[in-house]
């Protein structure tokens, strides 16, 4: 089991920036693919970005060039730097840990982008 705690969400104007953090309760080094997902009201949860332990990244097309995922294995923390935010980025953002076929989720943090 692992606990994932997100922080850094909030209200920001269109064009602004936010940095989300996800702190894990145990080591995320090794075969842990860490990721950020989001869910807007009335929509399904969708992938935002993922990062492997070796630093390979994958992004949704809608956030490429604006969002950057990173991780600090020594501090068991994953980050999502979000720049040039748009109203359509408004959602609850969830941290995810995929490890040997298991999925772990955080409780989510709200991001609201005003126009």
C-alpha cells in the first residue's frame, strides 16, 4: 500500500501557472510509473502525463508544450508544472502510481482556471 497526497491546486486566471506536488508515503524508485490524471465535472478521468523511474515522459496532446511532469525519487515526490493554463484545464487532478499491475490514487486537488 502507498498513500499519495496531492497539493498545489487552486484558483488561477487564464494564462497563469500552478505547480502540483504529489508526495508518496514510500519509495517510488524502480518499476513505478507515476502520473497525473484529471477529471472535469461530467467527464471521465483522463490522462494528463506520466513519467517512468528513468525519466521517460508521456503527455496528453492537449497539454503538450504547456505542462511538465517531473519526479524526485529521493524525496518520493512527483510534480506537475502547469503553464499557460486555460479554462478547459479546470478539473480535479489526481496523482497515480502504477506498480506491477496495481493502481494507487491520491485524493485529488482542485484546479480552477477562470477566463
